[in-house]
C-alpha cells in the first residue's frame, strides 16, 4: 500500500516555542492531507483538511493561528504548533489521499509532542 | 455525515473469531464503510472497506446488510497481536467527509 511518513517521530520543546511537523506521501501524490490529534486512550480528532495549493479548512474549535498548516506540494504538508503550551502535548497524526490511491486514506506513524 | 456507534470494548481468546458491529443508521447513498486498526502510539492502519453485501481480504471480512444501517467486521482466528482499537468510519470518500473517527472498539485478545 501507499506510504506516508512523518517527521519527527517525537519532539520535546519548551513552552513558548514553535514546532514544525512534516507529513510526506512517499509514493503517491496526495491531493488532500489531514491532520489529527489524539490524547491518551482517546479517539483521533480531526483538526484540519488541506488541499495542495490552497488554505487549510479547520474544524470547529481548532485555532488556525496556533496550528499553521501548509500544503505546499502534492507530497508534503506541514503542521506548525506556534507558541506551544503544555496542553498542546499530544500525539499528532497525518493522513493523505489521492486519486492514485482510489481515494483511500493512508496514515502516517504519528508524532509525539511533549511541551515542557 | 453518518454517525457511528460501536461497542466500547470487547474481549476474546486466541483462535476465536471476533465480530465487531458498527451502527450507522444515517448512512447516505454515496457513503462507504471503512474499518481501521490502531495500535498504541501508531497511526491507524486500513483493514477493509465496503459498500454493500460482503467484502473479504486476507485479514478480515466485512458484512453489510441490505439496508446498510450497520456493518460487521469479522476477524478470523484472532491472535494476541490483534489486540488493538478498531474504528469504523462512514462517509463519502470523494467528498472527504469520511474523516471523522468515533470512539472505536478496544479489542483485547487473551491467551
């Protein structure tokens, strides 16, 4: 199946700093990418949907100025957590889909963010 | 967007067949049903997808009755490594409205 990677796999940062997480589709062109966050023992919560070359669509309650999403190419989307706080500590997961995958979505392995 | 309801948890033993049912009473004509498996600290993994009747692949079967208001994921002869959370998602994949996860079912396989 199609492969989606995320980098870094885990990151620790200090409060007030910004962190960028990359999501790449390795063997297909992802016309749409999605970002989720997941708290321990909870389900995935969709944060935003991004289409290549256009602004991301954020879910209700997700601050777009805090979680900056850039889908600059058909294989790369980035999520930047700005001015991170301890409550932003979570597991962030991206997924991607495209016509080449018959619109199936493939998930990345996730990024564990810890804000101290 | 069809909302889904699944049992919160299930227990089974190695070698047994496990059936997890998902209710989606408001499923729309263009909606597909997709099941994912997730292990702790990993991204979800696609298991199977279907629209109606029965779909089978190398790891599971998916049974969908004629009214499509529910679906059942069947895992044959589970092993300890099948302990995971299983999610049922329903939606129109071309419209990107099949992206929201419900609570999922936590399956625990015991020796």
